[in-house]
C-alpha cells in the first residue's frame, strides 16, 4: 500500500524527514520545521488517514489525533517543529469512548484519552527524529496495540480496503456488496464503522491520492497531453473528471500543482530515512 500524501507539509520546509514503517497500522513517521519565511500555505488535503501530530513548540506544545479532512483546509500556522505519525485508512488509536467516525474532520487531544505525559514530553523536547520514532513506537506497542480494537485484524475491513485500492477507486458499492455477500446498506454501515467515511468518499479520495502520486513521480512533465495518461493511471475515466476532483480536494489544478512542485523543488525537500 503506497503512502497517502500531504504534499504541502513537504513544501513548507527545507527538509521533510520520512520513515516508512508499513506495520502495526502505521504508514510512516515524519518530521519537519515550518519555515516562517515560506510563502507556501500549508494545506491539508483529504487522505482518509488519521495522524497523531506533535507540535514541538516550547511555549505551546500540543499533541493531537487528527482525522482526515474532507475538503482542503489551511493548517499549521505556527512556525515551529512538528513530528507526526500517519496511520493507514481505518487504523488509529482510540479509547473505548471514541469511534473512528468521531475523529474524521476533527482534532482530539492525545492526552485527553491516553496517559502519555512522559511520551509527550520526550517527543516535544527532543530534536532527534530517531529518538522521537522509537519513543512513540515503544509507547504504542506496549500500551495501545494490545488493547485497541481499531488495530485488531479484521479480514472484511482489509478486504474492502484492498478492493478499493486495487480498483484505483473505481469499484462501485454494489460490486463491493456482491463480492462479499452483503447488502449495499450493510457495506455502507460497515465502512462508516471501519473508516469513518462512506465507500464512495474513500474511493474518491483514493483516486485523488493516486493523481498526487502520479504527478509527484512525473513532476518534470512538459507535455500537457500526458495528463490524460495520468488521469487514466490514477483511476479516472476522463481528464475533466480528474480536474474537477483535483480542484475540489486541493484548491488548484493538476497543471498548477506541477508548477508548484517544480518551482519549490519538492523532491529535494523530501528525505526518506
């Protein structure tokens, strides 16, 4: 499963560190310092994921569980250090009083639902990315994984997500229902319980994220006709449909997004460790 992207996080800093995990429901860890002089807004785009984000500011430290936005949203105005954990869709850390659908589009204080004061203190005060990663993982594996129902293996949840990803977001609800022998109503209900959003919305987000990945891989594109191929490869039936969704989820066009990538040297800022 490829990582869901938040490209404007990368564009807001000189160096964006990323450690890919692909285990325990975690996609990757990341760290960056927002550049106070940057003119690039930090926009969170829909990704279907839940992040835990630590604002490592000595005066106003925060740790929040942040559900996926459903529309592009300006975030992280504070020029400071950030450390984050991105989970795959349908994965998160919650206590028994919260459902995943309560988190989508919202932010919940980590310390409001977990006794993680020492972990919080270590992460926000430490500038070593590896120490931050190991500190969170130790807490997560010892305290959360064995108790968190969101992270327990569910074959149906995994299968439904796999079908949407394999189809590049093109599969219909009725096809999902037929595949697993449930009614469409049941599939919609299960999706809300599993992912906090409907299968139609998740499919739309997957198509959009596929476009981001294609554009990031092809950011030297010069021929506009190549966008037709990108639309097809990302799961769209035509270019106009891709443009409509891309603008809805990113506040810009694919062509302008390519210009942003090139002008801001996206690949030079991203450091995979």
